[in-house]
């Protein structure tokens, strides 16, 4: 009897301690890499015992068994439209600005599909649950804030990279264009005159496009959320509790001010402690006292996408090394070749291989998540970027001395062998990544702990209006004191005009006095 009672009590205690808040994650971005970051946040919350419901438009790679997942994929028509647009974008150089122009025009379907989601019956089910908080994966979908208004819950914005002009607006974070170079500006600080000009122009264009987007988002919001008691979209944007950003500026830079409502959780997708390796991989790595190289082109690039000639070059160089090589290769029936130091596997736990002390080099395509994991575990890199953001990631990591980048399409045996030897033998790469890794991990709270603490904070206080900058409620003119400058300028102009008048008047008198006797003489 006593045992049964205490068992029930124990059960109750366990249940109540794991029964957290009802949290809705709205992550409709059509990008796998965004989804990895957002789902890592959701996973941390589910692990901590919150009842997390996630809505996405793609099947996520990161998952947790307790997350209630609602996937509402785009229609075939929308998928085709996107494919066509992407095809026309490929080949031309795309930066954020041209991409945004496309989103406003041709790629409109990216936005409308995220609006259609809200009308879908599968989505509408979220309104049956009483939620306590919404975490909003933000990417050209501001109008979805109406969901939080309907649920009457506080909102935390989740953003994948360092804050920028579009994210700053949610919490009135100052955008310091004169000394915060955009990563694509490739400037060292302090910036030269021309770099500052470039940065300023980029910012003005981004601001202008943000206004265009806001106009569009307002229209969509007013179409979807027609209830009488709904706040406006701009009210909702002034009521964001916190913003989670994927940065850690004190190791990552550039140093810049952040308002307290911006919480840095950069690296949330990285496992803090590695899991045990599969037996065979552990044996290979443990016995690689001469060093091991890990090669993987990520999950989006299949090995067959790389030209056979290039694969042959990669094999030839790697098979001639004394280091062991673990190569992610899907087609185990047709491997690039047999060599005693090369081990092919179709699936590999990247996050657990990189931390192994014998892993000395990571050869990858410079995908954002691969670079972050490699840096976290202090493994220098040789990268062969292929598409998307990979060339930019590669350029940035070369700039910081974390590795060497080569063009995959024009790869030669000689250049590849040189690059590998350079990174393996020259200490400076290992030292640079070690230094970064030490700074990156040195935080009062890990990214996961930050997520848990700040989510609980918002839940405890039902929002975080105490953290809000007063600048949120000021217009452009007041915020920049333009009215005061205008008054001072007016007074100065008046004074100048008055003194001009006075001088003219006095001069006139003087001249008349001088002229009068002279005039008399002439006559
Ligand atoms: C957890 O969330 C789901 C919605 O996804 C809801 O149906 C369920 O009632 C919630 N559980 C609790 C204990 O509130
Ligand atoms: C702002 O959010 C809080 C919850 O954080 C909510 O109680 C309040 O009604 C919201 N205000 C507006 C104007 O939407
Ligand atoms: C800098 O520009 C890039 C692309 O040009 C963009 O993806 C990124 O968000 C910007 N970063 C910041 C911090 O503004
Ligand atoms: C590699 O070895 C396997 C058997 O161990 C063999 O089936 C395969 O044909 C070999 N591949 C090459 C390219 O020699």
C-alpha cells in the first residue's frame, strides 16, 4: 500500500516536473538550413519538458519524439513555380539585395505560400490548443504574427544569423552602419571611406526594400486577419518580447551594440557533448595516431553530383596520404577506389567525428552548419564550395585563417595535395581554430541554457515589456533628434540673416556718411 502510494506520488512529481508550457513554433521557411536552427531551439525546449508543437512546410531533419509536428507542404504548383525561379536564379550572382527584389516580384510564391499556410485546415488546428508562447521563425513572413494575436500569446522571434536591419526593427536595435560591416562587404574595421560608403548604400537599399516588404505584409495581414478585435500588424511588431539570433559576437564579431531584448544563441545546433561513436568508426579513429581526415559534402550534395574526373583526383590525392580518411559516400557498391587508408560510409555522425582528438582535418563544401561544427570542435578545413552561401562562407573562413578554399570545378591534383599538406603541417590554421573555439565556448550560459532561461523568463512574466527599448515608440524624427537640430538650425539661420541685415544696415549708414562729403566735393 505504502509502496503503491509513493509510486503514485513519484509519478505525479515526474509528470508535473516535465509538464511545461504549451509552446508553438511557427517555422514556415522553405530552407532546410533555417529549419535545422529553429528545430534545435524546439528540441531544447522539448527536452526540458515543454509541450512543443511545431508547424513547418518541410520535413525537418532535427526532431524530438515529444514534439507535435504539423507539416503542411507547398502545393505541387507552388513547388514548380519555385523550382522555375530558382533555375533562373542559378548561374547569376545572387546577393541578398537581388534575392529580395526577386521575392518582391517573381519569387512572390515564397511569400504567398507562407500566407496560404495560415488558411490550411491542418494549420487551423493550432487554434484549438491554449498556447502560452509562440516562437516565430522569421523569414519574409511578418504577417504570421497575426497567429500570436489570435492566440493572445507573447512572441519570441527566432533568426538564424547575426541581426540585421530587418530584425533590428522588432526591438529598435541600433543599426550601426559606420562601423558594423556587413559580412558581404568584406571589410576589416575601422572601414575606409569607400567601404563605409558601400555599407551605407547597402543599408539604405535594404531599408527601402524593408519598407516595400512591410507594405506587402500589411496587405496580406489585413486580408487574412479580419476579426474586429485584431491589433494591426504594426502593433504586433511593437509587441515582440525577445529576439533569438544565431550569433556570438564576442568570438564571431563584428562587435556592435545589442539591446537587451536580443539574445545570442549562436551554435544552438551544435551538440554540446558528443555521443559515443559507432564501434567501427571509433576503432578507425582510435587507431589513427598519425591523424584522420573527415570528408563529407553534407546532406544536400550527393557524391554523384561531383564530376567523376574530380572524384578521381580527390581519390588519388587522399590514397597517397599517411593519414586515414573517413569519406561520406552514398553508393557503397561503386566507390571511387580501394585504398588501405580510406574508409567509405554512407552515413556518418559528423557531430561526433569532429570532436575526436585524432580528427585533424575536415574537407567539406563549406555549408554553414558544417563550418560552425568544425569551428566549434577546433578542426581546420579545406573547403570546396559548390553553390548558395558556400562561396561566401568559404571566403570568410579563409579570411579568418581557419583553412584553405579551392574551386571544385577546376580542382587539380597538385593544388589539392598542396592545400591538404598546408593545413595539416602549418600550425597557424589549427591555432586559429583553437583560439576561436575557446572563445566561442566561453559563455555564462550555453546556447541551450540561454534558450531555456529566456523562454522561462518570458513565460514567467507573460512577455518582456520591461526589456523593451523606448525607441520602439519613437518616430524617425524624434529618434534622431531631427526636430531639435531643425530648431537649432532655424535659429542659427535667423541669427545669420539678422546679423547680415544689421551689417548691411550699419554699412549702408557708414557708406552714406563717407559718400556724402565725397559727393559734395565732386559737384
Ligand atoms: C500539448 O500540445 C498539443 C497540441 O499540439 C495539445 O493537443 C495537448 O493538449 C497539449 N498537452 C497538454 C498537456 O497541454
Ligand atoms: C502584447 O503582448 C502581450 C503578451 O506578451 C499581450 O498580453 C498584449 O495584449 C499584447 N498587446 C497588443 C497590443 O497586442
Ligand atoms: C549582410 O548581407 C548578407 C548578404 O549580402 C545578408 O545575408 C546578411 O543578412 C547581412 N548581414 C548583416 C549582419 O546585416
Ligand atoms: C574494391 O574491393 C572490392 C572488394 O574488396 C571489389 O569488389 C571492388 O571491385 C574494388 N574496387 C576497385 C575500384 O578496385
